[in-house]
């Protein structure tokens, strides 16, 4: 008997196991390093290398062969994996020197080095245990890493290992790590950066003393001590983050800027093309003022390179600032209603004369890489469901991927790795290409995916636009066995619907779970309303001060338009489900629009935004002391007496991102109002509900049972 889709999806971690990822190209363009497990159900990720000239792959490091005898798991590494939603095991990240001669990674808290010149010889380094985030210096002589909250450096040749920056017993201070909001909301998961010549480092010092303590217990094991976490909820103090230049002898020089005005350290870039000066990006707590600062490596003083302001917030864009070989700084700016790429010298940025090098028709999503003077970036055009890859350089602007689909990649030494997800297959295609200044791209090789093929009819979503004022991009997923006009189908809305989350994509892999629900007899409607990415700054900022009304209005608009475009949708039987922001939106829907939505499943919903973190929440709602009305209109707690529809609340009890207090407070408010509801607590589960195989499988089945009972339908 074929494995059921819920079981298969759980075993394959959503069909991500066996898929290649995390590509690093050597500067000469001849070698591509990447991660991949050895099968579609193998959770142990290995390090591989592709020889571009021959197209041959070789296994560099297999955790099964290396083992981890005597190693200790590192809670720092566990926290990092949670922040990036890493579900696999084995080697899940690695770093190299500039020439890709040495790769470093951890297994069970032990640091390993792979000599890529010696056929990938791998050895355990004599570092402190546990160690986290090992990074070779650009020359390959040293590996810096974090152990016991201290930044250490290891001499690869001699084995000497020493502390460079030590918190000296201060329990709430660390060197070389990213604080919670940086990792969760800013995309910065690291806390130290090497100088281009390996002579020094920039290291972040994080003092969490001001941050409130929260306790996350395990009710299933009452004898266990609760886990203490530092969680900066909206309106409460953040960690104090400073930056220091660290010399080889351990001398620390403070990097100075106005931390009162710009408290957030967004990112650091220290590249050889920036006149030897590191670049910092700092941000005010209200996120309306962002600065690029250049650091004097001798004194630690900073000077202003560029200032950006916005009345709502300035976006954090991945991959910038970057620097070309001739010293020009790559940045993005909002202009003419679009997120555009900006390129110029430090003086040009300071004078406001840096060049806009992308047209208003493109919205830049991410700067992927810089290769000499070529900037590789991803962007959306007229259809936010597609993300394409472009280059900008001496040859002008160039589209490097098909316009349809969801594409990404990287480039170095004239070699590009292009990852492509399309509607043709649920798997991603990874192509290695040779770039030239002019002329066509040349395919050199393909990196095979070992991911399983879903045991499911191929998704064939119908992508539409709503007819209302928002023109919401919408996908309608119908059962493969359904004949148009043969009868109406109950509807399941399946959105994320909030900032940073895009669900309507021109990629079949985005519709696997929706297609499974469709096969059970539902018409699934997915809509990306205001606030979702890819449609420009005005669209993003439509949720400023109000995370409830615009997003819910757009779901209603999309649903009603979908029913007009597809007569087989039964608007008398409409359910909605979601996780995280999607869970918030699902609960919001049945509380405020029970005339439209007749049942809801709310997974890990942030029901009270004052319980969510500073960086995310204050970006959209402001500080709760100055904008309490924004929090009141966006909270679900006051709506509890309005519940008249079936509602299932699901939450992991070990969640340290959207803590279970969100769901417990809503449940208490519902009970106090005499409103029946259902609740499914997930013992030992974090915000990643798919991390545990049995939970991932049975959670899908439990949701299906609830939906059938709530809407009064039987299996097809």
C-alpha cells in the first residue's frame, strides 16, 4: 500500500529531505559546495562538492561516518536552529575561508574542519565543547567560534585554542551571538565577522540583563524545571547590543554610534572592496530611521554613509549592504512606488546621488550575491506570485531565470547556481550555469535532488485576482476528481495573510497540503492580501497600525471573488485554517466575520500582540505606551464573547516564539464568556509543528476530522 500523504509529508519534513541547499561557490567558479541528505527520508544532512568542469559530485562529510562520540549538544545551536526553522539533522550549516579551501561545521557541539584541497579530509578540531557557529577567517588559518558565551579562535595548523572575548562570568552577557529579535525578526543569526585579511574581528556583545525572564515549562513532565528564556515582549526592554573590534591579542576596541537613537544592530558587512572599512546597518527602535555607518578599524569611530527614513518603517532587505570589487555599495531604496536597487560609492550615497539601477516595474526582494561588478538579486514584477533572478552590472540589467516560477541562487567566479521551483514539478531544479557579460547562459551541470515525489495528484491551482479594490492574488485548488458543475464543494481558506509570508506562488511545491485537503472534498482558497510581500512599499504598509481589519477584509474579498469565478464553491460551508499569523487570521475570521466563515483552526496564533516581540510588533503597531489603540484593535481577546462558530486552537507547549500564553489567554476569555471551543495542546512541540514526525502526520488528520465535523460533511 502506498504511504499516505500525511505520513509521507511528515517523514520527509515537507519533502525537504534529500533536496540540495546552502550553496557556496569557490571564487574561481570551479567548485560548488552544498548540503544534502542521502535520501528523501534521511534526516542527516551531509556536505558535498560539485566539480563544475566534470559535473561530478563527491561526498565531503557524512555525519554517520564521523560520529559524535563524547560530544555534547549545544543549547546555543539548538536555539539557532529554532530561529531559522531548521528541521533536519547532521550538518545543517557550514562556513568556508575565502578560497573555499577549508570548511567548518559542528556536529553535536563538536567543531570539524574539512580540508577541501586534500580530497575533503575531515578532522575534529581541538576546540572547546560545545562549540557553535564556527567560521574560518578569509585566509583559512584560523576558525572562530562561540563556546560558553565566549568568542574563541582556533589555530588550524597548531591546534592552539584561546578566548578572544569573554563575558567573565556574567550569566546574561555573550560575545559572538545574535540576540533573539535579531535572529527571529531581522534575519541576522550571527554575531561576529572576520576582517578581510583575518587580522581582526568585529564581535557583538549582547547583554540580556534588561530583558524580562519568561519560563517555558513542560506540563507533561512536571518534575522538569521550566526553561528560562529572555523574551522582549512589545513595550519592554530589549537586549543591549554593542560592537567591538577584536585584535589577535584579544584587545577590544568599542565601536561607537548613537545606540540610544539607533538601538538595533541589523547587520555587518566587512568586505575587501569597501576600502577596508566595515559597514554597519543600525536602526531606531521605532524602525523609521535606518543608517549605514562606516567603521574606522583603528579607532572604532563611525561615520555616516547613508540615512533612510520612512513614516511607517524602513524595510530590512536581505543581502545589503554589499560591496562590489571597485568599492561601490549595493543598497535598496523605495522610489516611484517600488523597492529599487541602488548602487554608488560611499560619497554618492551620502550625497543622495547613488544610482537607481532597477526600474519601477521591479520590486527587489533580496540581493543574492556580488561577483566583481555584477549584482545578483531576486525581484517580483507584475505578478507577485513569481520571483525571478536578475543581474545588474556593466552589461546592464539582465533576466537570468524564467519569468514564471520562484527562483533564487548565487554567483561567484562567473558561475551561477540557479534554484527553480515551477508549476511543472513539486521538486526544485538546481542548475549550474556559466555567465558571461553578453550572450546566452551556458548550462554546465545539474545538482540532483533526492527528495521524494509526493504521493498526491499534481497540484493544478487556478491563479486569479480578486475583483475588489485590493485585487488580491488568489489561488483556487480543486480535487483532481472533481468535474466542473458536478456539485458544490465546501471551502477551506488556507492563508498566511501577513507580513513576510507569501502563499500564492507559481510553484507546485507551495500547494501540496492544500491539494491533499482538496482531495478530501474541499475547494481550497489561498489569498495573499495587503501586507504580504512582493507588491511594493504601499502594499506592505497598508497594515501599519492595524494588523486585523485590512488582512481580514482582503480574505473576504478574495473568497467572494473566487466564488464568482468558480461556481462550484459553497459559501454556506466555509472554514479557515492557519499557523502563526495565519492562525491569528483564522481566529480573527470566525470572531469578526461569522457570517462568512463557519469554522476555524487557529494554530499557534498571536492572540494578544503585547505578548509578541518588540522588533516585529512595534514595527507594525508602534509602542504600546504611545499607540494602545493599535494593540486594542488588533487583539483577539476582547472579541471572545462574539464566538458563535466552531474553533479549534492548536499550540505547541514548548513554543518560545509565539508562547502558549497567547492561546491560553484566548481560551480563558472564551470560557469566561461561555463560548465553547476546542483546544489541542502539543506537548514538547515548538513553533515548528513539523519537527516531530508523529505530530506532523496526525495534526493534519486531526484538522481534517475537525473540519468535517464542524461543517457537517462526510468523506468523498
